[in-house]
């Protein structure tokens, strides 16, 4: 090998070591742990809504604001400027700083002495968590090539069912044994240590590493990113389907614990245990299988990346209705896992295709753009609408008003599923165009 060939080969050898299979697995595992903590800190408030109501006596509408709008409005809107920062700066540092902030604010929730103080601390959690997923999605796209991203993103998305399950489990038993304030403190503080681990052990890869591409131009403006992504018919329908799915998912996830307490008389510990088992087993399997199936069938026909979430979303609806209409807790819990399993399958394919459609320097912002819609409408309005519906239905349904609100909510997923099929019609052409950019 000549001297010039050795010089040319050196960067390739360094990058091969940089993105070795073992280190890629470490990166994916570490980001999964971060996302688990993200969802523990985000979702623990759901299991605590009933004891918070008993202490501060807010309406269901106010509780929906606490769990939804107060968190989501800052989480969603700040995600875009943070993603712009991630497309220019060091993504590892952004994730570490965000983790430190949201963990500290979660602990502060336990020190709130009034409902407004709790709302303000919850807003702080939302601000911190805005810095997690956009840079994480961009990092994973540089570590994993396109034909492995569905599984990688599905593995990362396991943080949602695992984190939510642990939030329910820890929150339920801690509340029952120590009180709801201790629950916030005990789940928030470990994240401060994890932030140091991220900062010290996560390497920042060259952009385009997994595709052997380089992009040295400055990142495009937000308007350019929005115009590029929204100009793709497949992305428009994917975004609509994912947003509606999140609207339903966050709405019911927030109110499942109060529903089981009010309609079936379960204790916080019993609720936390039941929802944790359902989330980890059925939510985890569904999330991972969605990524595996989209990768496997997507090699034959890319449209399967949208058909998989479309089919699974529609199948989940009747089982969700059966869960809420079951007359006793035993039959309800028999149905509980099925809609969670099918409902979780949309996650991996949705985020993987978004990254495939986006140019290199747009990936973090493209992810944030999708998350903006998902979180502002889904996380923000989903819990709020369920709370409002429950208050509206209370004069007629009395103690079962929350049951009626949840049945109405899950029906919206019929609309969500249709959008995935509509997006699949132009997906192959849009992916071909993205590859040529």
C-alpha cells in the first residue's frame, strides 16, 4: 500500500473502530436507559393523579392540564430550537444537559406545596425532556445504516413501555408506602448521575457515518426543513397518523390509573403492578416487533414500513373498547394487554422512516418537527380532552364519566390507521427522492 493509500485508509479504519458493533450496542443501550428514565419521570405523574387530587382538590380538567398541556407546550415548542442546536453542535452534550435538568425538576415536583407550584415544576420537566429524542434520533441514524434502523429505533422506543411501566410500578408502591412526594424525589435524583455517564462515555460520531456520506454544508433553516418534509406526501400522512395515535395513547395512558381506581376500586400498588406488567410485556413486545417486521418486510417493499403501523393501529381499537367496557376488573385486565401490544407497533417504523426521508443535516430538526406535532397535540391535548370529556359527562354518567371519555378517545385511532395507508401510496417515490438528495 502506498503512502497516499495509507493516508486515505486511516480515516476509514478509525471510523470502523469508532462504530464497532460492540460500541454501537453500548450507544443504543445507553440511549435506551436514558429514554427509560425520560418516561419514568414523565409518566409517574399519571399514577399520582388520584393522590394529588385528594390533597389539592383540582378538577379533572386541571389534572389534565398538569399531566398534558403544562408539560407538552414547552416540551414540544422547545424541541425544535434544541434540534437546530443538535444539527450544529455536540449531541452527546445536549442529551446530558437535558437529562440533568429534567431529573432535577422531577425531584422538585415532590417539594411542591401548592398545585401551581407543582405545575411550574412539571413545566421544568417538559423543558428538560425536550432535549432528549431529537439528538438521540440523529445519533442513532449515524450509528446504524438504513436497513437496521427500524430495529434500532424500535429498541430505543422500548424506553416508552419500560419507562412508563416502571413509572407506574415505582409510583404506585412508593405512593402507597411513602407518599406521592417521596415518589417524585426518589425517581428524579438517579438521573443526575446518569447524566454524568452520558457526558463521559458517549462518543459523538461524524455525521453520515453509517451511510459513508459526508455533509459539510451549514444546516438548512427551519423553514427549509419544514418545507422539505411537509412537501412529502408520505411524511404528511405519517405525521398525521402518528399525531392522532399519540393523541389517543397519551390520553388513555394518563387516565388509566384513575380509571382503575374509580371504576374498579384498585389500590395504587395494585394499579402500578398491573399496568407495569402490561406495559413491559405487551408494550415491549409490540414496540420491538413493529421495528423487526418493518425492517424485514420493508426490504421487499418499503410500503410495509407504513402498512405495519396502519394495520396494528386499526386492530387495537376493538380490544381497547372491550377493556374500558368490561364490567369487572378481572375481565378488564384480560383485555388490557392486547391493545397495548398492537398500539405500540407504530413507534419504530414511524421514527425510522422519518430519518430515511430527511437529508443528513435535517435529521434532528425533522425528528423534532414530527415530535412537535406528536407532543403538542398528542401529549398536550390528549390528557386534557379526556379530562374535559370526563367533567362534561359527569352529570349524566356520574362516577363512570371517565369510562365514557376513554371509550370515545380510543375510537380516534380508526382515523389514525387510515393515514398510514394513505402515506404508503407515495412512500417509495419519496424515499427515492430522498436518496438522490
